[in-house]
C-alpha cells in the first residue's frame, strides 16, 4: 500500500499558525484526539452548550491507538456507532477536513492507558447514543472515552445542560432533537462532553495535528 501525505491548510481553515504542529509519527497509543466543531447543527449545538474557561470548540473525541505502525482511532460516531477507523477517516467527517487537537495524559496518569485501550476495544460494536443519557447499550463519543478510563477515574461526570449560555433558554437544536426522540431534555442529568474533557488538568495539549496519511489506491497492472 502506498501513501500520500495531505497537509492541513491552516490559513484556509482559520487556524492559529503559531500553534504547535503534531505529525502522525508523534502520536502514541492513548492520545486523545479532539475534533473541532463541524458544520452540522448538532455539532455546533454541542459546542455551544459545553463551553469551558479554556474556550475550546470541540464536539467530538476519539482514542488513538498504534497498530503495526498504523494509526487508528477508537470512537463512538453517529455513523457506525462505536468503531475503529483510520486516522484519515476520523479527520475527515463527511469528507471535509477537520482540525484535530492532540492531547496526552500527564505522566502520572499514563499507566491507565493499557486498561483503557482494552476496555475501549471491548465496547466496540455498540450503537450511538443519540439521547446522551448514560446507557449500557449505546454510547456517545465522550461517554465512550469516559468508560474506557473509568477504572482509573481519569474523567468525571457533571450535570449536563442544553441551554444557550447567552440566553439561558434551551437551544432550539436540542428542543427539536429531543422532540424527535419523544423524550424530555435530560437537563441536569450526569454526563460528559469533549470540551469538558479537554479542560481536565490530567491532560496536556500537544498541539494541532499537522499531517494526514491518505492511502493511495493500488493500480491494477
């Protein structure tokens, strides 16, 4: 299999070009990959109601693993549920290049990684949790990561909110989302989200993923 390197277009994506750039070769098993808000209404709604003092804009998170010199990402996706995908696929939701930030557990917590990876693999194959209410049968992205590291208490659960921080009213996207599910908005129930996880003092931000590896299709002779 041949590979071609495709670089991020920092200026076109509005990126801070002074940010540390992380290459594929610098990734390690256990790194957390936070993907910035996509164009979908739900993605933007997640970011809007989960802001922290860090002022990140993440709406998705996955767990990097290195296998046979290739980088894969374990994550829970609305398309595919809990699954293992290539780094390239994770970085291009819907075919559009996304900005991905790389975080790593602080040294004192890295012993939790092997168990977390094992647990994450055991959770593969479950459907996506569109209700965002903690469940044993379906998982959303940050719930998947929370459970992977639960044994070592790396992350915590906090009361969820679906209200626009500027107006104090429920965001219309969430109102419509839960109306379609025929359920009440789970305001105040325990949960987690990518922005909250990225703000954890147990993590250190390494930088922005710089290069993607895209497999080049073999040509038939």
